[in-house]
C-alpha cells in the first residue's frame, strides 16, 4: 500500500510580492522622499537616485507556510531622506499582514547605516514575513 499523497502547495514569491506591494504603497504616499522610488530585486545600471532593493536572505518553508527573511537596501541622495524612506519601508512591510499572502511580519533588524561604494546614503533592514501557500 502506498503512503497517502501530501497535497501540492505552491508558495508565493516573497520578493515579487514585496516589490509589487512596496511600489503600490509608495506610489500613493504624499511625502517628497517617497516620490520616484525604484523598487526592484536588483540594482539597475545606471543607478536611480532613490531605490529600494529587496532580496530573500533565507527562511524556511513548512507544509503550507513559507517564512522568508527579506532584506531591504534603501538609497536616497540625502541621508535624512534615506532614513525617512527606510523607516517608511519598515512601517509599510510591518503593516502588510492581510495584504496578499502575508499573515505576519516581524522586524529582525531596523534600518541601519551601511557604507556604499557609490557614496549615496544607504540604509539596510531585515524583516521576516510569514506567507500562506496555495494548495493545488
């Protein structure tokens, strides 16, 4: 007798979700530092003045849930704007539960100053999210 088949579950692409979510959220913000922000999963060439680059830095999956650890690198020409934009990104992602597949968001490391070879002010933060997959 064969063991029972486990249901097939498709996990959402956490980086794709985060980039789409942040683009939409930042587009409707009234603050000047949220205007014209490139949100992507890679740094373009040539670089944009304001960018949020999202990367998955691990996290484990369970039967029906995924627990990605997402890092966010945030650039802006002025350090005050880099600070404000990084804080906004953190607040928006922490407010994400209930949007799409996200059911929980936890800050792992708040915005920190990082030196970048471009000399443009850069902030770095890490947020773990929990998403629910879809059974096929």
